[in-house]
């Protein structure tokens, strides 16, 4: 455990009856980082957060906060405030009283309580709503109250459980930058649980991807996006074309993946046993289209165009390869301008060998 | 009814439904209204045409020490029953809200059972039981019996309110540093307050009006409804109408208060220190 570790999960397991919600969790949260825990529903991400908050007790293993085991500490004795998916603001208290709540529970005097609440109301730009009832606030204002209510105790760590899921798209983007700035300015460690890739990747310093109670990969958004560690992660992100085959040593030094669509070269180092099964991913933005078979590359095959999807500045072209595999190509509109994009048209797919990423375990 | 400009509503049906409601209420309230009218009538017997307007019967009951004694008993019993039933009902409702345990369905069924037992049976059973443990024939026995009848109402009312609470509210308070007791005091009780007051008024009203059980167990400490029966057995007097009107207005006030609290925005004044 290094000096900048704030939280560590050591062999943490959580069972609900016979259901294994979290299995063997071993990871660390660094001081001052923005960590996103991402996965589909039921993957154990919320259970992990709730164990850290002290709302669930681990069945096995140890959770340490600043080096000390906190397994047996009730949630009200931990400084691990949480922002809830429903926000869980107290409807019978006004904005100021909501923000003061945690201080009042800690026995902070009235004057001091008011002063500290005032600071956070000001910081979250909700001073003008201080005397309002919660029911009179908009969604974005409620978010700010929830943040102020949790941060008023100036904790080392803030837990967030999908707090933006109820907001509309525009407000969501705005709150993302509010959260990111707040985290940077305060230096408080944020642990943010979400099922949304765009939220996790736009805010987090590191992302944990969970599936079926296990961690699939931990890394920076860049690392995870470019070099998914498993086929699951690549499929979960959905931004790569995935090829399955057996590895061979290439005649020009690199390695070659023998797939039903052809033999594809990759620039990566030959870290794997020739003859073993492997998966290769190529980002859809690094996959190119051509009308003529490009010369000088082996990484090419033909596919039939089946659809086009307009996504703002870019478009995604869907094609069907022989054998039925779906191929995605994402390009800017100017790059697509010269191509005859018609449904049913045969086009050549190609990519640079250095853009192929090989995952050892198939 | 302003639904006539609504495209999807039939005017004839609207009028028929309106008439149905008026008739149903008329059927329910006609006897009470009659009692109300005759309580201000100077004639000895209820008959049409009416005599003169008079407050004689009210004067008569105000002078009757027996009525005063009954009213005092009723009030004393009612207030205590309201407080105790509401406290018990709150505990039972919170237990149901907070905990999962085997046999919870049985627990709920038993907790809500007493009002479904015919009151005659309940009164008889109470009398037999309370006299066995030497508690019959006084105000305490009426209180105990009425709590048995009223607590389930309180529980049902408070349980409904708790079911409207965001399940994250209580853990959110814990997470912000409130122990379980502090959360009870600063979150659960304030949130439930409209229902707690509602339950208090309704259980008081039920106790004021309850006759059968009180008749069995009250002994010499008769509540007002039991006294009324005593009057009726002796003589038919318009005083009964006056008492009836008085009790009716008192009960309705309580029920209306409860209804306002329960259907309001649920906002109670914040807990200030």
C-alpha cells in the first residue's frame, strides 16, 4: 500500500443469501483522485460503494480508510458522505437546514453551523434559495443542495451513486463540469458510480469496470479505451471492432492473427504463444473504408454496407462482413464525402497494423 | 363540475354521477341532520311541523351533572387512548417499515386484526379478561379496551405515510452522521408528523364514539355514548339530539383536522432548536 492510498479493498466479498454480489475485490483508491466505478446494473458497483459508506457490511475481507480497517464502523461514525441517486434531500427541511444537517448531528454549534453552511451555499451558488423548500427547486438546484449537504463536513472522500441519472442531457453535461471542477478545486477524493460510459470517461481520472461482482479492468479512460484488457471490456465499451482467431508469428517480425476474415498483422510485441487463441480489437475510429482494395496492407477485407447513423460531427457506418459479423466505422463527414455510401454496396475495410490491439486471453 | 368542455366526458353520465353522490350523502347524513334540527326544536317529540327555535335542550344537558361526568370520562379516556394508540401504532408501523423478518405477514395480520372482530365479542372478551385480572369497571379498563380497538387505525395511517418516504432518506441521515435515535428524532418523526397528528385525532374520535366495548367494561365510569343509552332507556328526550349533535361536531372536527393534515402537502414546520 503506497502513501497516497486513501482506501483499500482487500479480498472483499459480499453475499446476499446465496447471491454473490461482489467477489474478491482487491483495489485501491488514491488520495485526491476522481474514480469512476462503471458497469451494467447488478454488476456490484453500488454494493461496493455502499460497503465503503458503511451501509452494507462485507461478508469477507477488509476495507481500510486511511490505513485503518473500517469494517465494523457504523456509517454515522465514518466520514464517507454519499450523494444518492434519488438525492434523498429532507423534504421537511429547507435548503439551509438540509445543508446544516450533518453539522447539527455532529453537535456543531448554531453560529458555526450557519457560517459553514453559508460557505457551501455560496460555493454551490444556491444562497438565494437558502430559505426555500426542496419541492420548490429545479433538478439542477437539488443536485447542488445534495452536494453542499454532503461536502459541508469537509470529508476526505465523497461517494456519488449515479446522481445525474435523473437530469436531462444538457443539464447532465453542465453538472459533469461542475462536479469535475469541484473535485479539482477541493482535492476531495470522488468515487462515482455510474452505468454511463460518457459520464465516467469525461470526469474520471481512473475508471474501474465491473462485471458480475468482479473488476474487469482499472485504468485511465485512455488506457481502457485504447487497450481493453478483455473481450468483455471491448464489447462493453462498444467502440471497437473485435476479431477472434489464432496467433501466428508474422514473417515480418510482428504477430499475425489468423481469423475467418483473413490474416491480420499487428504491430504489438509478440507476448503470446503462437497457436493460442486470441482476440484483436480495432477502434471504430481507426477503421477505414475504401472503394478499391488498398495495396501494401494485409489488414483488409470486404464487407457490405447495411446502415448509416448520423452522430453529430461524425457518422457511423455499419457493414456486414462475410460470415455475418457486424463492422462499425466511425468517421467525420468530410472523410466520408467521397465514398459511395449506399446500402448493399461492397466496401473494403482496412486499418494500420499498429492500431490492432491483441488481447491474450480469448 | 367543470368537465362539460372536456371532449372525453359525457355530460349525461357526469350529471348521473353527481346525482348519485348527492343521494348517497343524503342517505348517510339525513338522520344526523334530523337529529341536529330537532335538537333546536322546542317540541317535546320530534314531529313536523317544527315548533319554535330553542336552546332548551342544550341548557338541560348543560345543567345535568350526569352528562358532565360522562363528558369528562369521555374526554379523559379519549385523550389517553389517542396518545397511547398513536405511540403503539407508530412503533408497529415503523417495525413493519424498517425490518424484514420471517412471519412478517402474520405480524401484520395480527396487528391489524382487532377492528375486524365484532365489537360485541370484543367487549365481552374484554370484560371477561379484565375482570379476571381485576381491572374491569373503571376508566382504565375502558382505556385498555379502546387502545386495542384504536391502535390498528393509528398503525394503518402511519404505515401509509412511511410507505411514501424515500427509502434512501433514513440511510442518508445515518450517512450524514446521525445515529439511529437521532435519525428517528430528526428525520422519521418530522417526516411522519402529519400522519402522527392525524392518527391522534382519528383515534380520539373513535374512542369518543365507541359504545359497545365501553358499555361492557366501563362499570360506573360511563362514557358519553353509554350515558346516552341510559337516557334512551328511561325516556325519549330531545336532550339526546343535543348530545348527539355535540358529539358529532366534536368528532367531525377531529376527523376533518386529521384529513387536512393527511392530505396536505405533508410539510410540517421544520424542527428548530
